[in-house]
């Protein structure tokens, strides 16, 4: 009877250890995902700013077309 009780207790401890390991792994992945998400947001903002600057610098101004109407 004691042997069976110890076996069940050992199984429960092993299962809890695996659960704990999985929880720690998931927390680590969540941290990495947050880090990557922040980096992606920074890069997307930089890309949007660069695109806006390029559009702003290359757009045609009204005086560039003025010669067509003279």
C-alpha cells in the first residue's frame, strides 16, 4: 500500500515538474515575442518616416509646373 502511494506521489511530482518547466518556457517565449514586437514596431515607424520623407522630397511643387502655363 505504501509503495502504491509513493508511486502516485512521484507521478504527481513529476507531472508538476513538467508543468512548471512548460510554464517557465512559455514565459520566456512571451518575453522574446514582446522584445521582437517592440523591435518590429520601431522598424515600421522608421520605415514610415523614411517613406514620408522620400515622398515629401520628391513631390512636384506648383512652381515646377508654372512653366507649362506661361
